[in-house]
C-alpha cells in the first residue's frame, strides 16, 4: 500500500492506496507550529483505524501490514521536512518528494518549470492519464487555480485567483459590519439579509469567475477542452454550473500515486 500526502497552505490531505484503489482519505490542518511527533501520532492513529484486514495483527497501534511507500507533494516549505520526518519515524518509510528530476510523463512548457508547485504537477499528471488533452483542471483550495493542458497533454501554465475561504475571510476582515459566513448555497441569488447577500456574492461570483476563465481557456485550448474540478469546494461550485464536466475530489492524490509508480 501507498500513502500519498498533499501539503497545501490550509490543509494536508492524505490518501491510502492499494494499487489504484483509494482505500481512505483524511484532511489535517496545515500548521507549521506542529512537530513531526504530533503529526506522526495522528497519522498512525488514522491508519490504525482502517478495517481490521488491513491492520497488523499484533497491536491496534501498528501500521497497515502491507505499507510499502510514501510520496509527498508540498507547497509549504516549512512543513516539507516535518513530513519527511513523519514518514521516516512514524511510517518507517523514506518518502519520495515531488520536485525537479522526477519522472512525471509531462512536458512542462512554462518559463521556469522549477517554480511550478508540486500539486500543479500532480493534478496535471492525473488529468492527462484519466482524460487526455486538451484539459483545464480547476482546483478549489486555498487559492482557485486553473491548469491548462494542450491536445498533446503538455502543461502550458495556469491562472491563480483567491480561494473561496480567502475571499470570505477578506470580506469579514476588511468590512467592519460584515460577519463570517458559512460557504453554502443561499436560498436565492438576491440576498434578503447580510449573510445571504455575502453567500450569494461568494458562491455565484465564483461561478461567474470559473465560467469566464474556462471560456477564455477554451479559446486558447480549443472547444474539445475537458474541464475537471477538484479540491475542497469543488462540489459546491460544480453544482451551480455546467462548464465543469467531471468532479474528481481526489485528483491530486491520484496524480501522486501515478508519479510514485513512475519513480518507484
């Protein structure tokens, strides 16, 4: 089995694979103040809670018996060595860290491929394998990111916008009379109170942003462009627009599995 670890600015997503089958996923808070011991205890507890046929027999705190690899993609430099230590100490594995020099099967046509985030690479690898090109991957995370693959599956570049949570936090932080609100679908597009108005602006504003950028991406990539959504808020936005063709909440983890298979 393989542990895939995606370290983003807001949260850390873990996935446990048996071959191509995703057995379990977890989200942890991304906190640079936490130590490898704290994260290690949490990871071991999560893995030990897997079904009994996956766990080692001698102790409920042991790792899954067939654990054979770990791969890390990180956009938080301060957490990368922490999770390398978690893999070595808690999982007893030397992790593969996504970066320059690994085989990905991608041709990166950006100006400086070394600046490209590991999560962008993982998403592109998975999208190319699953759907081919041309494709646009919309990732709803800390930021909302649009990745472009051409008809050959080459990675052309991306666009970055503030994420939904970032925008919501900015509204309440910078406007004295606006409260924090839950990111949910409001009863109607024209809000009848402050909370509904903010929810409408956030949700439908982001739907408009997605539809506008996807249209522009298609103008470059071609009308056959596949549009795939992933990330924490993908389902919320995808329910409100027809431009998103496929919802793949664990696309980054799938890409990490593929990269590990190419480099194992």
